[in-house]
C-alpha cells in the first residue's frame, strides 16, 4: 500500500515545526512497510484532491495567510466537495483559519477562507494578548497535546463540531473551551508542536483514513513501538500542567 499526501503551500504555511507532521506520517507509514509520497502544492500549481489520500496545511503569520488566500480560494470548491466525499485533512492554525469562512486579521483586513468549517476567526487587534502556550485537548482520538500561538479567535457556528474540548490552554478563543473543528474526516486544530509526532493515535487515524480512501475499509494498521512518542506526549502534558499551576 502507499499513502499519497498533498502538502499545501509547504514553503509559506509552516510555523512552529508543522513540517514535523509530514515527517511523522512518513515515519509511521514506512515503519509499517507502507509507501509514502508527498505532493507539494504551491501557488498556482495544478492540484486535484481526488488524486491524493490526505491533505495537510500548516500555520502562517497573517501576511503569509494573505499571500496564499486567493490561490486557496480558487481551490475551495474542489476541496469542499472532496471533504464531503471523505477526504482526510489536517489543517493547523493559520491553515485551519483559512479552512473556515474568513479570518479578520490583526489590522481588520478580511482574509477569505474556503468554508470547509462553519467557523469564523477574528483577531482582536494588535494590542490584544496572543493565545500562547501548551495545550491539552480531550478529543474522540484521546488526549491530544500540543502548542498554540495565535492572535485570531475562532468561533464555531451552531452545529459545527469542534475537534475537541480544551482541558488546559486557550483553544479556539479562550472562552468556550472548544478547540479546532471537524467536518467528516477533515480536522482543523490550533495545535503546533508539531502535533502528530507526540499524538500517535491521531497520526494513525489520519493514515488509516487516507488508506481507506484508496483501498477501502479493508485497510488496516498494525501496532508500532511508541516509546518515543509516549515520552514526547508526557513531556508536553507536564509542560501544560506546569503552565496551569503558574499564577497568571
Ligand atoms: N496568523 C494567525 C494568527 O495569528 C495564525 C498564526 C499561526 O498559524 N500560528 O492567529
């Protein structure tokens, strides 16, 4: 078997180690003898979501988001249709924001999104504190840990499922304890870190979803030795717990 992954704007949308998500997926496939192919999709590149098994997009500063938004908007209808058809997606932070309807950035400019998630992001302005620190989220894939650094606050429309519930950290907006968003097999999250190396169950879920898209429900993943992943997960959890104990 082979997993074919599209990485959107890898040279522009890549903050706080988001490339590590590709490395984690590659390692977890190749350790199982599963082939792994990455298709980098840059500005203006031809790309058909039906030719890949999984799509990744990382985070970016406001100016990078402004730079990719028009190109991503042109890809919006095909990506929305593919997500409705079960395309697995991991969209991190700035990428997550652009998979919502829009992002009103730090100087009030409206950056259009593609509306995969029924959500909107608004930056409260240049003097507002950023949402920064270690995060622990309760999700259907278990406890997920990571690191957040965003100015924008994301608000989910009624009926839009979150990725999870914040146990420690800010999450979407520091108010309603939601973190990220999920639409079928598309996941948006604020968690950098990168998120996949220290959350193997989430990484394997995305891999299995991608293999099932190509090979059907018969696709299966065998277990892997996960000492390093568990150690990284535990370290991130301790960091989040220590942060929660510090007086704000
Ligand atoms: N520029 C966006 C914000 O500040 C996203 C940042 C990021 O991707 N880490 O909210």
